[in-house]
C-alpha cells in the first residue's frame, strides 16, 4: 500500500511511539511505505524535531548497514515537576494514613494515567543506562514496574515472598526488613532472570529500604547488576537507610497520627534530570 506523506507521517509516528528503544532499520520503513530512504529520513527529521519540542522524547540515529532509528521516551523537567506536584497534592489526604507510618497508595497505583506518566518519568531518567529487565516485589509495585518496562521495552520480573508452583524452581534468600527489623524471605524463579542481567529496581514505597536491599542481595545470586533504583514515595527521617543511590518522585516528610496530618515534599528526581541535561 502506497501512503501519502501525511498518512505516512502519522503511521510512522505511531509505530515509533509503540516501539520504544527498538532499533528499526530505515529499510523496514522504506519497504513498509514504498518510499525512498531519503524521504523516510526527511520524515524522521520532522518527527524528531516535534518530539523534542513537545517533550515526547527524541530519536537516535545509528549509522551503518546495521543501523537505523530508535525512539527514546523523554519527559521534560518542568513536566515531571508539574506531575509530581499534582501527585503530592493527592496524597496529603488524612484518610490515607495507615498504621506504622505508611500511606494508602493502592488507588493511585490503579490509575492508568498516573502509572503511564510515572512510568515514563522513570524510564526517561534511566534511559541512558543499560537495562535488560525491570524488577519489583509483589504486589503493589507491579503495575508501576510494568509501566516503566513498557517505555524501556524490557521484561518485568516479580520477586515474591511466597513460592508459586507455576514458577518452577526458585532462588530464595533471607533479608532483614528495615522497618520491622524482622527476618523475612523473598524468592525469584530461576528462569525469570538471566545471569549477568542489568536490572532496574522499581518499588512503590521505601521506608528504610530493607526490601530493596533484599532484592539487591538476591541479584547477587544471579550475578546480575543493579542498573538503577526508582521509588514512587520514600519516607523521610529514617535513622538508617539501607539503600544509598536511588531516585524518588516524592518524599513523605511527616505523618502526624494524632493530628491526622500528612506532609509531602518533592523527592530527589530533579537531580537525575539535571544529570541528563
């Protein structure tokens, strides 16, 4: 089917948006639209300029016979700040306070619009790192991890605190929960992660970081590498943080159980955007 240029631009844009981080040869587009490579290159220049102007992302061109073009999702810093501010305002409701200094986040983590934007922000911040897989722990962090993975075009693996028969043989470790200081167990199916993988860890909430530290130790059993750590909300005022290098969107600075008051501040995500600028 021969496309008019307007139709070709629409279809080409849609293809790139639905195939992030995939290197696509120009030959593929040339055959798809029955157009010369020079025409495709002109179209890609227009799309690249529009993506960057609108904060959608950018296009990376790889020269040579094995080269092509790759769409890299990106979020502008001011857009990320606006989203984080809005998200923080939705979390200061006193009805969200849970025993133990936690916040109710389940409804937030069930909103596709929130997950989509948060997932793109994390993917944008870590887009320059080698990532083979996104890892999270069951259960509340799973939707967020899938959202991040969709923008990185990598699989998601889920660490569980109970073994599932359907997962086959597993690797299990004991770890110390940073909040309760109890010994707990987490496991991961052997077939879910290849040796030497570069892993981006994503979680919805981090207090002392015991669960994330447990995932880091679990990765050692696979000789895998931590490519980065991202959390939606971190708690402030923790005596001993078990994780040092991480990115957070929001910081839970105070929960006053008596006064039913919640204080939320920005996390450290701005530093990661500054590093990529």
